[in-house]
């Protein structure tokens, strides 16, 4: 009988450095590398000095072998925490143990691949680890290979396992629902297991696949925080677990349905990528890291992002009532206020007069568009606007020509009823014939007309997600969606794609390797949008965030905000509008045109650099956009509720350079009515010269603010003088 023993191979320390973070692994050739450190940047040449086991004696009444947290912890080595792998062969070989490791340096100091092997279980694991020096974002991805001669059933494969220091005290995750996305929830970290799972088949509003872990005293701009996000648009799982050495284990991966992954001999399972980062500059520093990483991942037509065009979407203006004359009149009104992209939403295709029919029949409705889309597209283009179109390729209505011809193309389970949602079923787009059909129909539209944009929707969760062979098809569906988007983009490289899923239901780093804009929420109520957008910005940069001015009262809440407040809330994102502009009076049209012009003036600054977010209490929140050194900032101050103070407290801006002076000018304000009262200093801010104030004063004592009504916004610029 053999017994586990300490590794015989000498310790080798694997060190990766970013600008502000470091990672240290302890490697022995006969086990998976041990996590020694992940946190703030260490000086070059810093190592632990000795192997971990040399510095911690075994406690009583424990195994006679010390098993620390490794990069791939498994049951077979006496690990009692969450395993990085759950697999078996017909109930056998359920406890794996990696006993061989080779290290491949891809980029010395920043990227490596660990090649792990378990000859008993007949598996190998390839773990790729990259620490990007530019963004300080750590990327991990696992690839499992069945080297045996029979089938390996896989229940769980972690994309990555991360260490968290024991001083971490809380985890902030993001939940919500349709029209109420990105709501932050904070839970204490204790010795109980913390787990979030999504089993809906798509990224959903109620379980975003990412979280932020904080240490005591961490704030928006200071303190040590950690964040991670699974780049995947399907089922997911993350856990945080207390370990016996007073640290935590944080693990992410794809949630797999029973029997979903059965690896034949020689077959592989590759996990989604896990992106993680830490920052000593609080939540905003962490956000800056993720923003930088995503900006590197998005592939833009032409190789670089062009200024984000002012956007109009027809949905809340017309819904399904797309009569060509009305739509052309709306295009005229849109061009007059400065719109640059005109998007025709749902209702344009064959038989689509309501949400109960026609999904799948992707050609123009002959009753609405007897001459096809050509005349409308040409009209929009003549007005100087790009044309965009709404599609929902992954869905089908039972009442459609497609379903009547191919009922077997819907995801289904034999003997189980077809469960509809929004009168929709889900197409099995992993089926080559279904995917080819969709490609042919959409590609024909893109080839026939100068269409520069697709709003790609996905309006339901997956149920009875069975493939033709009766096995679960969740991950196959996600992979097929990615493949279809990639195929269309390859055939039509000028096209940008927006990810929309009942609003914010498919927003993640996975789909954003194929898309260029996301629709943060179907709720366009500006007051609701303040919180939605602030949560969104924790992981995603503002230039991809669709943000619109909508109808008053808002269709989703019934509340009314002024056009100015709605515009000020939408302005920092990818600005647009979604209502029937023909109904505006001349004064309102002029006001909207003013906001459009302001957006065009500011979008270069808004859509680059960093974002800072703050809460001042008393119904006041703020965010600032600017360069990384906070030398040139655009400051948005939103009053969401009436003040409780007779005199307005000042607004502290802790990110400012305390050794500099700043010129402060007010660029715009928006809301019902006007600020209450006047004061010389505040009046001077509204002049072209503004006022010059010390950065230390603004950071510690704060910026004076006017007294305003609720649902009012101020936009200011702060430049180093």
C-alpha cells in the first residue's frame, strides 16, 4: 500500500507581475503548483524564501500529509474543500490527484501554462494563466483531456481556483430582474460556504457571473479589493469557501447539467475564461482594471473603435406598428436633432404584428414593406444616418413558417411538453441545418442593404434544453451563438452587433468578444437607470453601455422625468433615444438637439480613461470620467431624492491631485425647474472662465454645490489649471 508523501522535487517559485499586482506559485514537479500569493505588487525578486510546508507544522488529528491550496485542488490528494474537478468513469476514479506538472512559459513574467497529469485517472489538465501587465487582470482557463480508453463523465471543471486573504470580510454580487438589473447585494464572508449559481442557460439579470470581494475599510477609491468574472454567456457557478489556514478559496466555472459532458477517449473539455483582478484603489480601481481588459478584448470593425454614434431605436416609439411612412418621418426627425444611427426594432419581418408569431421568418413583411427594406434603408442613408436592424435569431414562435416546417429544430425533450416564454421556443442552433438557415437569412439582408448594425436579442431562459440525441444542450447553445455571430461578422466585417437579452440578460465578457454594445436594461426610466448604470460600470466601460432618453412618462415605470434629467443620465454611456420624436414640440426638439451636440462634444473624453463613482448621501450620487491621472475630468452629479439640508453639503472628490489646482466650470444642468437660489461662486462656475480651486480642498473639504430639486443633474468639468 502506498501513502501520500511530501513532494520529492525541489520547490520552484513561479512569479508573474503586473503594474500593480503580483502572483506567486510554488511549483513541485510531482503535484499541482501551490498558491503562495495573489495581491498588491511585490518588488522584483521577492519570493517566499522557503517552501510552504517548511514553515507550518502539522496540526493534531489531521492527515499525515499537508495539502495546501493548489491551482487545481482535487479530492484524490486529501483536499476537503471544493474540488476543481468532479468526474468519474461509471462511478470509478471519482477522486483525482495530479502527480506530474510541467511548466511552459508563454511570456516570461506574465504568462505560463501548467501541464498537469494524473496517470491513475488517465486525465491531463492544461491550465493557462496570464497576468496582463497593462490592465492587471489575471486570466485563467482550464482544458481537461481524457487520456483513457473509456468515457469520462464530467460534472464540474473549474475555470480557475483563486486564493483570497483571510482578512476579506464581504462579497458584493449583482442580482436583479428584468428592468431592474445590476443591483448590488453585499453578504458577509464567514466560515459558511458562499455560492451563486445560474441554471437559466444564459447570462441572466438575477445572477451575474461575477463578484467583488472587499477587505475592511475598502471604499470606492481606496482599500484592497478583489474581483472576478466568468467570460461565459450560459450557466455558471462561483463559490467562496473558508479554508483551514485562514484564507478563502474562490472558484468559478460553468455549471453543467447531468450528462452534459461525457468525454470520449481523446476528447477535451475547455472551460470559459476566468478574468480576475485586485486593486488597492478600491472599487473604482478594480473597475478601471476590468475596463482596460475589455477594451483590449473587443474587436472593432476596421480595427479601432470609432466615436460612438448617436443612436435612435424605434421600439418604444412604434412597437410593432412599423408603417413605412411613419418610420421615414421619424428618420427625418431623428436626423434633424443629430442622430447618427437609426435602428428599426421588432416588427419588420414576415407576419410580425405582435409578439405571438413569426420569430424565425427573417425576411421583410410584404404588407408593411411591399418593396422590401431597400427604400427605407436608402432614405435613412440619404439623411446621413447608418441603418440598423433588430433580430432574435436564437428563438422561434410556434406560429411561424419555420416551426411549421421544422418543429424538430426547437430544443426539446422527448415526452416532455414544450414550455414557451413570451410565446417563444428556443431553436437548436447547434444543429448545423438551423444555424445555416439563420446565417443564410441574415447574411442575405446584410448583403442586400448597407446595414451597419444588428441589435441581437434573446428574450427567454432555456427550458427543456435537449439536443436531438436527448442530452442537455446548454453549453452547445452558447457555443453555437458565438459561432453564428463570428460567422456573420466574418462575412460582413463592417457590421457591429449589440447584445440585448430582455435588456441586461446577456452582458458578459464572453459575448463581448463578438459584440460591440450592450443594452443595459429595458427600463429607460432615468431614475432607475442611475443605479442600473452604476452597477454596470463596476465591470464594463461606458462606451458599450446603451443608454437612451425615453418617453415621459416612462413606459416601464409610469414615472415622469424631465428631458434634461433623462439626457444627463444617458449622456455618459453610448447615448441614444427611444421614442417618437415626431410628437415633440419645437422647444423640446431644440433641447434634445442641444444634448446631442453636447454628447458629440464630450464622447471622446467619456469613452476613454477612467470612471470614478461616489455616493454622497442625502440623495446625491456622482460619477466622474477622465484621464487616468484625474487631470481632466467630467463630473456628473445626480440628485435622486429631495435634500434634507437647508444648505447643501460640499462634495468631496478624493481622486483629485492634492498638489494641483483645478479650473471648475459647469457645462450643463438638467432637471425639472432650475437650481434654487444663486451664489457668487456658483454663478462664476457657469462662466467660461469658471473658478480655480485647490485640489487638496476639493478632495478633503469638497466642491460647493447648488441647492436643487430632486431628479436634477449637473455636469461640470475639472481641469488642472
